[in-house]
């Protein structure tokens, strides 16, 4: 059962996404609680778009509203800086004849009613096999330190913005099934033409690629207790904009073969039932595939999203004693067992095999 404050938050998101002026908020609203939750869920600026449409008597108290507006303005400034640094980095690469494929982030924001109200994070790029070459350019020509500890991507700070320079799209070390999924993504990247973007020398993945990648990315955050409403909205607004451009046959075949179709149904149901999106966004053009409404799963996913969880380190690298390492391992094991239903929704692998692969990676 969703609490009133969560129900109110979802209604405000619906008003923002559907751009409606109709208010369904008839009860007293706990505005401070909603503001706090919305920041944690990455939707605070989005909610402000809905609040602006409310009658004055239904809006938050003036002091809180001014704080909310200030927070949204900060997100807008960060978005502008993010866009500026993407442009700058793309030009640096263009001088070396290297196209830049941009993942998630800025590309996802363009599917929102107001792109600048989607919070920014890292700049995730893929350079078509030239990752190491560019890392060297960044170090030698720009004097920027590049960190290469992680097998999936290197990282560097570009004018105050973290850049993840990807060698791979998903983590194929922590989960065995990700090895196959990574191969599928690489094949789709080669066969389906990338999209141009508003920024020179920046490409977006094809809609078919993103239909696979964004859902898997969201699923990984879901399984590891890191999912927020912003991840769900990234998937929903993407399908809203690009559903007519997908190779639905390929996408659904991969969803089925990787046992992630039920997770898709759950996310789609949230988008339709709670965000007010049209069900046709999650249905193939020829109607050969129609999404299945699964409200029970949608509610279970939502309850998990809003549940406050204890954070654990990604690995034992920063843990200094055997006792603490054992405590960490026990905590990880308990959390894995508690989350096993989520792993089964996202990963096509034996449950205990999944645990073994995770444990082997995390305890290194």
C-alpha cells in the first residue's frame, strides 16, 4: 500500500510528464516530506513544473517554495555546465577525428518535457575502441589524471565534471549473464545506425540499442538497491519518444531470452498507471507485442524504490581488518538473499551462480 505522500508525489510526476493542468490533489499535502523524497529520487525540479500549475492555495508554503525554486535553479545551472563540457570534450575529440557516443544522461534528458530539469551525473562516453588512445591524449595533452582501476571504464575529471570513458557498456564481471548481454549490445551497435545529436561530433545510440541498454542499466541499479524514480522515468520517457523507431522483434526476443521481460512489464506498468503514459508506448507498431499490465509487480518495485536501505561499500578494498571484512561479507550475503527476487527479475542465471559471481568480484 503506497503512503499518501508517495501517492501525491506520483500524481505530481504524472502532471509534469503529461503536461496537464488538471489537479487531482484534494487532500492536505505534506510538502516538506515530498520535497525531501523528490530530491532523493531525482525528480524535485520535475515536480516544480507541476506545482506551478496548481492553484495558489494548494502550493507549498512560500518559504519552502522559494527553497524548491532555488534547488531547481541549481539543477538548471548544473545542466548547462554539463552540456557545455560535453560540447567542449566533443570538440577536443573532433580535432583528432574521434566521434563521441554519448550514453544515458544528456540523451535521456532530451526525452523529458524540460530537459534541464533532469539531474545530471557523469558524462558517459564510448569511443568505438579508442578508449586507451583518448585516455593518453587526456593525460599528455590536457594534463588530467586518468583512473584506470575499473575494467568497465576509465574515469577523469574534465573541468569539474566526471567523465566515464567506457570500454564496455555493462559490468560483465559481476554477473555471468552480462557477458552475453554485452555481446548483444555490441552487435546491435554495429548493425543499427547511431543517431545524430544537437551537439557537433556527438552521437546517440540507436533506439533499438537504448531499449536494451536503458532497461538493463535500470535493472542493475534495481538489483543493487540503487534505483530511483529518475531511472524509471528515463526508461518511460525514452519509450514515449522512440517506441515507433525500435526493432521490436529484436528487443522482445532479447528481453525474453535474458528473462528480463517481466521487469519490463513492471516498469511499463508504473509508467502507464502512475505516470499517465499511453500503453501504446510499450507496444510494437504492428501490435504483435503488447505490454502486460502487472500492477502487483509495479507496486512491489515502487515500494522497493522508496524503501530506505543501508549502503554498503562496493568492495572490501577500503576495509582494513579481517573482522570488518567478515562483517561486510555477512551484510552482503544477507542483502543478496533479501534481494534474490530482484536478481531473478534482471539476470538470466542460476540464483546461487549469481551469488558466487557477485561474491568473487566484491571480495577482491
